[in-house]
C-alpha cells in the first residue's frame, strides 16, 4: 500500500504535463521546440504534436498503473516496481520518433 503513493504522485505529474502544456506555453516548456528559431517553429505542427503529446502522457500514466497493479497482485511488489519503471522508460523512444513526424 505504501508503494501506491509514489505511483499516484508520478501519475499526477504526468496528467499535469499532459493538460498543462499548450500552444501558448510550449515555446517555454517543450524541450527542442523552445530552442527552435521562429522559422522552424512555423514549419512545426505544434497543434498536432500537442494532441499526440497529451495522449501519450495520459496513456503512459494509465497503462503503467495497470501494469503496476497487475504485477503487484500476481507476482510481488518488487516485480511491480520493475514493471512500472520499464512501462515508463520503454515508450520514450516512441515519443521521440513519432514526435519527429510533426516537422514539416
């Protein structure tokens, strides 16, 4: 039960990231986008990327929690922590690779 508190904190952070970053503050908060020149930003589909970005973080929060719950019930808390960690780390290359498709 003690392990649930950190999981909830991380999930709240993911949800805040998903809903907190928008077109107005993206130029300050999104790594890579904040270092682009104005010309590069005009070529970048920020609206499409933010839809993808929001969906990604909400799905990572949801599925990583499911993995944690199932592994803690079926195996043990140690396996649940490892599974939770991998369920957050492994999709990160997907975010990077798919995020590049929004460059025009």
